[in-house]
C-alpha cells in the first residue's frame, strides 16, 4: 500500500527498472564511441655490438661517473614489459659494458708509454734505480771515511787506541816548550799516507850513533835504545797515557845519548801517532802535565841512572804524524836556561833521522 496514495497500490517496478535500465517513456542512451589506444613504440634494441668498440670503453663510462651511489644501477631495467607483464624474449637486463680487449703487445706498449709520460717508473726500473742509488751512497760513505782517516779528524782505530797503564810517577824537566807540525811534513801528515811502522834501526841508525854539538867540544854517543809497541811504557802519568791512547799511538822509540867526559846527556823519544793533529795535541799536552806526567827517559847504567834529577830542558816537536821529544841536561844536575850546550843538544835531538827521511821521501 502506498503511504501517499490513499490505499492505491504503488506501481510495480519492472526488472529493467531494477537493473538500472531506462524507464518507460525515456529514450535509450547511446554508448560513447570507443577510442583505440595508440600502439606502444617498439622496444629499443640492446645488442652488445655497440659495447665492443672504443666509444663505450671504461675511459668514457667509468664507474665513477655512473656508479650506483649516484644514479643507482643504470643497467637494472630492461625494455618496457609487453602484454601480460612479460618482457620480450632475449631482452631482459642489459649487461654492463666490458673493457675493450687489446692485444698483449698493445697493452704492454701502452703501459710503458703511460709510465714514461706520467714520470712513474715501472717496477724493474724502480728497483734498478734504487740499487744504483744504494751503491752510490755506499761509495760516498767510503769516500768520507777515507777522507776522515786522512785528515786525522776521525777517531783512531780501536786496536791502535789500546795502550797499557803508564807508570804512576817519574821525573820531569824544569823547562819545556813545544811546536806544532808545519807544511814541511805535509806528506806524512797522516799515518794512512805513511803506514810503514818504525824500526829500531830506522829511528837510531848507525850513522847517527854520535851527535856533535856545533861550536863546542861536546859529542854525545848513543848509549841505549828501545822500541815499544805499547806507548804507555814510554810515559808516566794517567793523563799523558790517555792522550796517547786518544791519538792512536802505536809505537814509541827511545834512545839515550851521553858524553860522560863532559858531563852532558840527551834523551830522545819518537811517538808514532795517527795524524798531525794528534801529534800537535800531544806535545801541547805535555806543557800542562809537568810534575804530574811526562816522557820517561830510557833507563841506562851509571852515570846515566840519575838522568832526570836536577835541572833539565825539554822540547816537543810535532812532525807530521810523529811527535819527537828531546830532553837535555847535565849529569850533575846543574845548569840553567842560559847554557848554550843544552840548547844545542835540544836542537840536535829534534832532528830525528827516521822522521826527516820519511818527510823527504814523501815530498819527492
């Protein structure tokens, strides 16, 4: 029953009306014309032929330019999917372009060219250059050692520096003076240039067994001689022995002369040191050690057993790498610095035949 119709029944809805169709009396709607979609473009070709040449080599499309961090993986997408979500066969993910292959000779020559152009040495050239450099360093170090050994500034050899313990006490002269080496002994300024050791016959030859004093009647004769390989035997005092060890002393030749009739005596000592600088230092050291250390006169029988007592005069000369110390006095211990005979004996004692002969031969 219709609520508004006053008891009239409502019109029945037909199946067409219920289905949404047009009502009676209304014209049917025309369907919209169907528009055809354009066909999708053909998928691009991903043949690998373009990647075989130099155009797509790593130099142009390296990973630094198209790396995953910046653009993701550019080769992770293929051509658009066809109907049903499937891709055309054989056109999946595109492969990364590989490196262009070159012949072995081309690669080696290109590598050598790159190394030469960039200034970078190859492994063989690098290690070869390092070996040559090491050899030059060794040769330079050897030259420095040789030069140091020649000028005497370097330390003496360990074996040459070993000397024993000198005596703790002994005599000293009242007067002493010293002189450094001069250019006259330049040929024997280093023991490396004059390596032959002294001999007792060279230091005190037979032709120099007697030393006349110019302008006087005194004539001293050789009474005793000795050659020691340990320089400590020829001195007394710890500081003097230490100086000889520092100077690389290897030999000490000593002799004693006397004219017993006139009452004069002369003691001579020759020290074989490393270089002229060591000889200079040693003769200068003796100026400060008088009373605490000096050269020991060679022991001799009477009346020379009292040598060193009373007044005496001494003189030290550096002559190349040798140091010559002469010491003159009267056997009775008297005299003073005005005694001309003592002064003349000091001059004669400083004329060592061995040292003068070596200096003359080196200058020829």
